[in-house]
């Protein structure tokens, strides 16, 4: 065996590097506990603004969401939390590459035998911790405001998350590949475009039925539409996703298309970056 | 008009050292809370300048040399009104720099070194230089003309429409110099003019400073680590160490004052630690530099000594005693670098 | 100060800002599309819920879509006044340009103001798109008049003052982590309590008193009354009652309060930003890299 071969198995090293990256990023973020708290407060403030708006328009909006059996503020809150969870996969891969690049860390990993895998995994774990904390904060905030959390429907919600988040994983990988394939170093245009579209088309603020007829078909392209719908039905009525075919099937089709496409594009983007040096900042 | 364009009188400058709140140097959101609520604690001060005084004559080329952390950049920034001294007086072309900084800045141009030199990646080289010209009060037409002219001088006119991200590090340094040449001012402050430049272009820049700027009657104050550059360019040199000027004069004056000796140069194979320790203990030696090609192989000794012949004999005896092979030996006049090392106390090897 | 020379410098900064803004073409287009989409979203909510809540917007004419649009349009420009000075300095600071710019013979406070004009022009472009989109979606207001212009301009100056105070904290408080206490508090209050998305009468009394600390509250109230409702009419801010008792209309009360606000905050901001730069020059912290 070549004396320079890594003494331990490949995946173990990657995991160790990932955990080290996670530790570094969390230490940085949490060293000033006040920063961390302020960032969580910012999320709460943002949600509170929408919550107050929702309270204001509740009288008019409740009639359109009566099928869910929840009030308009609850309707909006489910979308906000769903968006944060979807964002975990949608933004994390791009952020992993972006933070590494702009933080001048990619050179360090690229020139090591481990490559970028550890850094990407570590970033994902960091996003997972952060997003979980953000969701937990919002749920606590909701509980304080007296919004019912429907914890008895937790298994149904978990099922929705397990299936419903997979299309976002594919989209997230596609979005991350744009960093090198489209030289999109100031934010992925794909994620941005999807984010803009989902705010109006996916039932985030209001049911899709309120959209003008000519643009309603567009909402059925987005995974968000099915995800938010499934999440609301699971939260409010405890409906299992696997029993709701008209939500399950489109999600499965999107998973079948987006996930492999995302993996292929992401891998290709990293190979291309190796050849062109796009991820190196050493000039 | 005074014959001195820059007067620095008894300038003191210290930086407060604050308690760090954690690893790294990023000052986050929390810092303002901690700083205001708990009052940022000063842990002490770093004294960068301790009573520095000197004058620079008009049309003079003046070098400031010193080791890292000596206070060179602090001094240049104080003169350039980018730092407020704690005590003392600085005058540029008759203007008090501390009391009238904007008026003083009209009389000088600061050329920094470093990664970007302050250039904007979104503007082309030409546009960046035009902006600097506008900042100095020129109109659009004049700014355009000057930008073209200085790009020619630094050999970057073929890249006028490119943006700074496309330049190599040497080209960025040239661009920083171009920025310096953009305005018609009587004083230039240049921080390390040839750092990062290849030898050919470094010589061109030095020649430009020595001839063109001299011809135009511009006073130049520059900092450098290269003693041969200071010796070649400067009319007078100030050596600064630990915030104080420890030597000031022409190159010849400094050599005469601080060396009073000659340099014994010996190249040999297999010069070992024991031999070196014995050599270092010879009495007449003022300063010794040891340059190893690789340890135990070819070694160059440069010995500044008051008694060159006796030192030469003693060193050769020691080397032969330790079975070194002598390649050549020579006695020569000390260079400014020898003077610098003797004064600053740096030793190599 | 030579005005033409200064305007040339401002031109270059605006040119540079627009170059950066439009450098990533796709992002630039998406940003403009987002303006349209955000407005369309509000239009749908307003059309769905508007007629059931119009009674709560009596002072402002009752049209929720118009209420929201005016709020968003004013907020767009007021927010940029709040953030532009600080982000301009931060941009130069982290871009390693600040020292070389400050070594030139141009007043630093002028430089900060000049840097800020680019973002203001940018937001003005977006505001125009907002308005055009809103008109296409059925926005109907009274025509703009001198009073509404004066109110807005005064509010803008007040926000600019807060923005300069926020910028001064970069050096006075070493608040370089992307946020500072002034901006943070102002933006939270503006977002939650100034009446941007909903009228203040749905908030408890103490929140309404708190809303008075940001200029946005007065601007939103006055502009909506002038362009949608009526200049006189019932009070919506707690402080109105004092002025109404003296015979002033709520709009005039808003204008007077804004003028006092701007009159206090602007000179204070210029003083603080000068102090900030002096501290930076004394401590050697003007630039991150020496």
C-alpha cells in the first residue's frame, strides 16, 4: 500500500471532517450568544409582522380556508414553517459551496486528500441545526400566542416531511450546481426564481383557487404547492399523505425527476470546477 | 515657501488594545451590546510611534526603512492624515495636517500596496483612475486624459478596459502606482513601491521615481524593505525601529556613522554549528549574517567587523579546524543592508 | 465645495453602483420581477379580504390594496434612507477601498452621502415599477400634491438622519457585524408597529405609543390620509389628540412632528458621524487592513 494512502477508511474521514466543519461553524455562530439570539429574534419578528397582518385580514380570508378547519394565522404559520424546512435542502447546498468559496476555505479542502465532501456535509449539518432551532423557536412562539400546535398529528406531519422534502433536495442540488455551471456566485437564480414564484403560486399566502385562472396551472409545477397543502392537511386534520393520492403522486413524480437530475448536475459541476479551478480563490 | 515640505515634530501614536471577546477577529452584532453595556475594556496600548521627528526637504526622495511592526506604515498614515497622532505636530507644505486634513490632502497623494490598492472591481482600470482624478478635483476631460497617461507610464494601457480582478498581483501594484501618479501634487507617499513586481518592472518604476519625479520636482516619501532600493533611490534614509527613528542621513553618512568597519565575506562547504558558535564569539565582529544553501553544504558568511584582516585570519583558522572547505574569501565595503542589520540587530542563519 | 466637481464624483459613484447592481443580469431581472410578484400577491389578498375589513380603514379611504401599496411604496424609499449610509461605508470597508477614498481631499461626510445616492436611485427605480404595477392592478389614489411631497421629503430626511446615526455606530460602537442597535430597533419598530401592513388601531395602546419613535409611522399615516382618505378626520396616532385639541388636523400634526424629528436627528447624525470618523482615525480602525 502506498505510504501516503489514508490510513482510515474514506467515509470515516469525510464524516470527521464534516463534524469538524460543523463544530467550527457552530462555534463561530454561537460564540457570541447574543448574535445567535438576535438572529432567532429576527425570525420571530418577521413572523410576528405576518401574523399581525393575518389577524387583520382574518375576517376576510377565513371563508376561503374553511376546508382546513384552521384560522388564517395558523394557515400562514404552517407555510412559514414549511418554507423554513424546505429551505434546509433548497438553500443549504448552495450555501455550503458559497460559504466555502467566499470564506476562502475551498482551497484548503480541495488541496487535501478528502476534497469538498466533508465541507459540504458539515455545512448541511450546520443548516440542519440552525433550521431546527428556527422551527422550534417559531413553534414556541406560536404556543405562547395560543395557536394550537396539533401535536397529536405529529406522525402524519413527519410522513409529509419525509416524502415532501425530497423534491427540494433535488432542487437544492440543481441550485448548488449553478455556482460553477452558471458562474452564479451571488446567489442562485434558480432558487431565487422558485422562491419568487412560490410566494404567489403555491398557496403560501392564500389558497391556489384565488389565483386568476390563466396562471393557476403554473402552481401545479411547484413542489411547494403539494408540500404546503399536505402539511396543512396533516397538521389540521391528521390526514396521511400516503392516503391522499392527488398530493402524493405529483410529489413522487417530482422526486423521480428532480433528485437524479440534481445529483448528476451537482456531481458534474464539481468535476467541472476541478478542471477550471472555479472554486479556488488562490490567484 | 519653506524649504521643508514635510515637518514631523515629536509625534506620538499609540493604538488601544481591546480585550478580545473570542477567537478570530470578526466583530459581530453582539460586540456593540458588550461594548456599550459592559464598556469595552482596554487591555493596554501598543506604542507605534514614540516621539518621531524629522524634516523632508522639497524635491527630496526620502526613504523610511525598518523591520515589520516598526511603525513605518503608521508614520506614513499620520503624514497622510489617515491617522490622528496622539501628540506632536505634522505639517505638509505649510498646512497643519491634524487641524486641516482636507487642505493637506490636496497637497499629497497616498499610494498603498496590498491586494486591491483600493480599486473597485466593478469599474475598469481606466474608470477607477478617472474616479481618483475626479476626487482630486479634475474635470471629466482632464481625468480621462490623466488616466490614459498614467496607464501608459505603468505599462497597463493594453488593459485599460479590464477590471482589476483580471490583473496579476504585480499588475495590481502597478495600478496602485498609477493611482499615485494621477494627481499633480508636490508630495507622494508611497508604501512599498516595488513589492510584488518582477525585477525588470521594479527597475522601471525605480528609474521613473528617480528621474521623472525628480525632473518634475516632486517630493517622494516611501517605505521599503529593500535596502538596495533605498540606497539607489533615496537622497536620505530614516531607519525606524520600535517607533523611534534610530538613524537618519544619506546612505554614505549612515555607512560611515554606523559601521566603521568592513565586510569579510567567506563562502565555504560544511560549516557546522560548532564552528559558527566559535566564530560568533570573535571580539571585533560587529554583526554576522549566515546564509545556508542547505545545512552543512554551501554557506555564505558576511561578517561586519572593525578589524577585517585579523577577523579574516581567525575565521579561516576556525573553519579549517572544523574541516570546512573554503571556496572563496573577500573583504569589501559594507552595504546599506549591512548597516541596517547592524543597527536593527537582525541576524540571519 | 465646488458643486460641479462634487456632482461629477456623485455621478461616478452612481455609475459604479448601477454597474454592480446590473452585473449579474439574471439576478437584476429577478429582483425587478420580485417587485411585481410581491405586489400581485398583496393585490390578491386585498381583493379577497378587502371588502370585509374596509370598515377598519375608514380614515384611509377603505381600500386595503391602496392602503398596502402606499405603505410599501413609502417604506421602500424610507428603508433605503435608513440603510444606505451604513451599507455604503461597510461596502467600502470590506471592499478595502475606504482608506484610499479617505486619503483623497474630499470631505468624508460628503463621501458617505455620495455613496448613499446609488441605493436611493435604485430603490426609486423599483418604486416606480411598484407604482406602475399597482396602477395596472387597479390602484386608485388622489393626485400627488405639494403637501404629500413635503411630508414624504421630510420623512425621508428624518430617516436619512437615523441612517447616518446607524452608520456612525460602525466606528463609535465597532458594530461591524452587519447590524447595529439603531438600525435594528428602527427596522423592527417600522416593520411591526408603523402601520405598514395594517392600521395601528388593531394594536394595543402601548404599541401605538412605541410606533411614534420611527418616522415611518407619521409618513404612512399622512400619505394615506392625503392620497386616499381625508386630511382631517379621526385621529389614528395617540399623539394626534394633543394637536387636534389645538386645532391642527392629523396630517398637519404628522408634518410638524416629522419636521421636529428631522430637525433634531439630522444635525445629531452629522455630529455623530464626524465623531465616528475621528475615533476611527485616532484608533487606527478606519480600515480592517493596515
